C-alpha cells in the first residue's frame, strides 16, 4: 500500500465526504477535501495522487471535473462515486479513463481496496 499518498475527496454531501475522508485517513492517506467540481479544480496540485469525486454536484459535476483534467493532459487517477444506477454511466466513465466507479453508500473495504489497487497500478506504470 502507498500510505501517505495525497487524495482529493470531492463530495457535496458533508457526511459522505467526511466518511470517505475518515476511511482513507484511517489507512494512512493524506486527504484534501473539496465540496464541488469547481472547488476541486482549484485544489488539484501536482502532489495529488488521486481524486475521488461524486458524480452529481453543482455547479461542476464529477464528469465535468474529469473532462477538464483530461483536457489539461492531467492523467491523475479518478474514482467516481455515485448513487446512480444508470448503465450509461460506466460507458461514459470508460471514455474519460476513470479508474473505477463506486456505488453509494461507499463501503470501507471496497474503497480501500480500490484506492490501493489504483495507486499500485500507477506506481507500476510510473505514469500520471
């Protein structure tokens, strides 16, 4: 596991954001919190190893956040979090090179495993 990696958690629901942040902090990750896509774009620094982003937010949603990153040639891994069971969502996520999609309520074990696996894959390929 790559502890101390800095992860941006973007969620407009305070409770969900704090829960995800706590799960990650308990595993040794450093967490930066954002409340929407616009706030998240302001907080995207080169030392952010990964972003975990809610799909449905205003004014900039999770997909707009990812599209903006990719348009800037930023390949930081993004995990989307959603309560939406729309099958088109997975196709759209694949199109924008989203690392994973997690369903709400986010389960601690699934979150930790997905983050760990994504960071290990990033370390192996050495790309960002």
